[in-house]
């Protein structure tokens, strides 16, 4: 029996993709969507963005069914909406597999109850939670004298990272090409402390073998395998360490100078975790989607789907948005 026949006759697997900002979730999702379609499967996506616009959705194939959840986090303020979106996706599209890409500030275990509830009304089943972790970023946090800035923000970030790792059955230690062998080993040891039962794969550019993708579709989700300790299994404290995280969305009124804009990104303060968006430059006719995370930038030429304005989304803690806007205007 093929995977397609099996899914049509039984259940629709749901795979949650988790991980902090900029770890490579959308890159992995694009790969798995391609493999799904090559196998004759009909995939669908629930895409959660903390900002007002779905930028990462622009990178996905236009013919893939998608439900957007914007301007909030599906693990807390939008948790009820998530269940509804998932139900609507099943009823409208009848997909063979559903991928849920969480915003980088979500705690994925909070979604388990929602998926379990929806499974009472429709034929979905949570098969696995996959967490992506940035090898170099974690090395900077874990290893003394690495040059990383430590403080209140990093402590909050560390708790969120830990919750994302504890929830996973599969951990992809991504961007390994940017870390040394010693750093990778140190990070793997810490990940094992947080989650002794998960499978850990070291990757670059979120590239994995198809066998790993198939195992995520066919797995049976286990709450105990997700790294929850006995002390916390029977109680739930509805407290989120990302409560202090804010999102600033700024619509660009005009094109900017490319060199000045990249300098602006690199000069963002340490309390800015991530920036992304779509911009036009005065020195080229192409539009670009950009990503900024952990003091690194990436620009990719893009033709947006539909009428999409140039926009910047900045995610961080206690940001002075007026100062950010003023410094950005100097790029014009």
C-alpha cells in the first residue's frame, strides 16, 4: 500500500516544525513540501507569524493549501484559533499531510491539546514535533567566553529554547557548517541534558535524508518521549517566557540604498532577535526578501505572490521602535 493510499484510508498526519527565530524552519518546510508532492501526496500548511504579514509564506509553492495565523502566537493568544484553522483546512482541502510551522517564539507542546481535541472531530493525528536548533547560536550561549552577550534577555531566551527542545522527537542541529566540531559536541551534550530521548541529526541548510522525513509522517507521538519530566507532567502553568517579546511591522514607503540598508541591519541592537521582510533598492530593479538573525544577513530575489508591499518585520525585546524607524529613514 502506498503512503498516499494509507493516508486516505486512515488518518492525516500532522507534523509540527518548531525552533527559535532564524533556525531554518521554512527552508526545511520547502524541502518536505517538495518531497510530499513528488510522492503524489497533497500537503497543506498552517503558517504562524508573529507579525502582521506572512513573509515566509511567500517562499512556499503557490499551489499548496495554506492557512495563515498572523499577529500572534499559536501556543497562547491564538491557541483556540489554531484548532479552528486546522479543522477548516481538513474540511476544505482533505490533505494527505499537514505541516504546522510555529513562530519562533512558540512553545510547541502547547499545541498538543488543540490537535488532540480536533482529532475527536476529524481524522488528524499528531505524528511528531521537529525542533530546529541553530548550532552556532547555541554554542555562543552555552560555551563560556564565546563572546555572546548574557543577561536577562538571554535567560528568557534560554528557557524558550529549552522548552522547544524538550518537546521534540527529532532535533535538527542546523547550520552546523558555521560551528566547529568542538562546538557541535558541546551543544549536543546540552541538548541531551534537555531531551534524552529525541533523535538528534546534525544538518546544514536544513538538508535531511528522505527516510527521516518519512519517519516523521509515520511516527506515533508520545507525550513522555517529548522530554517532559515527571514533575511537570501533571501540572500546567500558563506562563510564557516570550511575553516580553514584541514585533514591529513597518511598511516601507519607498526604495532604499542597498548598502545603507545592510549596514542598518548589522547595527541593530542586541535586543533585536530577528528581522525579515521584502524590500526594493534604489540601485537594482529586483525586489528582495531578506533575513537577519544572529548578526548575519541573507538577501534572495523574489517576485511576491499577489499585491505585497515592501515591509519590514523586527522581533525583539523592549525595542525603541521610534529610534529604529529614525535610523532606517537614513537609508533612503
